[in-house]
């Protein structure tokens, strides 16, 4: 009789504990992938950091972390505290881009260049 009661108690505890364990697993699975490109929402909106993989000064676009951003006259581009031009950037430079989504487009609000990258000649410059 005691064995049967112990078995019922154990089964009851297992039934109540199972949903909590399943929920804990769901939360662990929802954590972002550590290998994904850095993208977050800082005080300036959405942000992405990484090396420039493509740069077109004629089309006014910059590509970082497989995302292409439009650059316009409102985009602030800086190196340290000094303003620079889009043409001063090079493929391979490490940058941080604050951007906003405009329909299907990503528009760079600000671009700040980080440490020295292995810059290469960019497309669209002469």
C-alpha cells in the first residue's frame, strides 16, 4: 500500500513539474544565436555593427552583415568625433550603423567608423 501511495505521489509531482520544464526549454531555445551579426535597438533606434562588405558611392549604398543600407544627405558619417564623407569609407572597415526601416528599405541614420579595417577600393568611385 505504501509503495502504491509513493508511486501516485511521484506521478503527481511529475505531472506538475513537466510543464515548467517544457517552458524552461522553450525559453532557452528562444535565445538569439551568438554567431548572428550584431543588431540591436540602442538609443538611436536599430543598430548593426560589422565590416563593410560592399560600398557604392554612386548608388549611395553600404552593405554590412548582409544588409544593404541607403545613405542620404541626412546620414551622419563620422570617424571618431570628426565628420567624414561616404567616399572616405572602404570595404573592410569596421562600422556601426544606426538605421531605420522605410518600407522595404533600410536607411542609415548614422555611420561611425571603428577600428582600422583592411580597406579595399570601393565600387563607384573614380
